[in-house]
């Protein structure tokens, strides 16, 4: 059995992650920053404000790209974050990365 092939397929596996971001994340450019960061990665999906004051990110793509993208957003916006919840979702085939209202 070739274990090297397993790790390669794990890295290129497509995932969709739903992320709820808690903190002072509305009114600080969070959605625009997230969209800008997304342009540097092979991810699709969206970011939007929620009525609760939180922000939701849906990110779909190769698992390594999604994880690196989410880590980059967390670094860029670290001063505004209190906590982040991440759960895997069924992939939806998003086109591009958008800000939703």
C-alpha cells in the first residue's frame, strides 16, 4: 500500500467548511478583508454578516487551501476575534468568493 498517495489525496480532497466568527467583527471591514484574502487561494464560497453580530464564512476547495485561507483570515483579523467555530458541510459547488448581504 502506498501511504504517500493517501496523504496527497488528503491534501487535494475538496471540502466545504462553515465558519462562525464571534467578536467585534461587523463594521470593521471583516467581509472585505476576507474576500481580499480569498483571492490568493483556490477557494470559493461567501462571507456575510449575521443578525447575531457574528460573521459566517463558507469556504470550499482543496482542504489545504481552505485551511490555509481560514488561518490567514484569522491572522489578519486577530484583534477583532473572540472565538471561531468550524464545521464541515456538504460541498455546494460555489462559483467565486462573494460578499453576501
